[in-house]
C-alpha cells in the first residue's frame, strides 16, 4: 500500500472518509462560458444539452476520516474524459468525469494533503455550515469577503444504502492535469428538482459564478446524511 508523509504524519492510500454530510446543487450553464473558466486544464466540458454544461456547487462536513474533521466547499464542472470523442448527453453521464476547479477548506492539514496527494485546488477559507435545520446552509468567506451564501432544502428520500457509480475526478496543479479515482457510498440520500438558493458576494469567485449565469434555478439538488468515500492514487491524465 502506497503511503505519503504529510506534516510529519503518514497517510496511506487509498484515503478513506468514514462519515461525511454532503450537500450539492447542479446548475445548467453556458458551455462556452464554462470552457473559458476551465481552459487552463486542457479538459473540455460535457455538454448535457447542446450548448449547456453543468456546474456543481457543494459543501461537505467531513466528520471522520484519514484527513481529520473539516469543512469544505467545492466548485466543479462535468467534463469529458481526456481523449474522448463526441458529445456527452443527459442519457450518458456515466462517461463524464468531474473537474474540480476550486476547493476551499478550513483546516491546514487537509489543505496540504489535498494539494500534495492529488493536486486539488485547496485554499483556506472561512466555511460556516448550518446543517441542523430543515434547510442546509453554507456561508463561505475568503479573505474577509463573502463568496456566497447557499441554502439547500432536502428532497425525497432515496431508499437504502447507495453505492454510487464511480466517477473520475480531475485536478490541475503546477501545469499537470491529474485523474483521481474515487467512490462514494451513501446513506440518507435525498434528491429534488431545484431545491437550492444562492446569494453571491463580492469575491472574484462570486464574479466568476455570476458570469456563468448564477444565481439561477438548479437542475436538481442532493443531500447525503452519511457518506463514506475512498480516494485513490492520482495519475497524470
């Protein structure tokens, strides 16, 4: 089993998360605008409809895992795997991957581990999560500026434990695009059409989201009360 030394601690592969709460919303955005945002990666967005890509916003409370407890926010896009041809439509999202464009966290150990092990674009930020009410809320601030205030209302239950189809995650750091294999097993999952509200602040990432057309109605939103995850060794894409 491969292992890495992070801040004097040995981290083995795969890295496991034993319990986390995950809230996410999927937004349709203009494909040309999304392409401009991720052009630095060399990847191409997956067009789920002609001219439409998908931007995913999510926030996570990592309660128990190999990288300790922390909060995280993510901005990502569905992308076509490198070397694929043709379009990826709504009926074939199994072929899509997810490119992680921005991934602020609130703890330094996971920041260094995420950057070193996988090239994740982690930055330190103030991430306030309020998960005990009917609405799940994330207030995200970076460098003292509001990025966004996001609310998600849980939908109808997805019964039973769900092993989600494995989807490759892609990152780009120091000029290298990497593929990160990961898997999720979910308990207490819920889904609904729409279901998310966001208020943008004055941070540059908020401006980037605005240029993508947000705030707008989400395609759908999901909540997972208990998620277990596994992250494998990164490889150059």
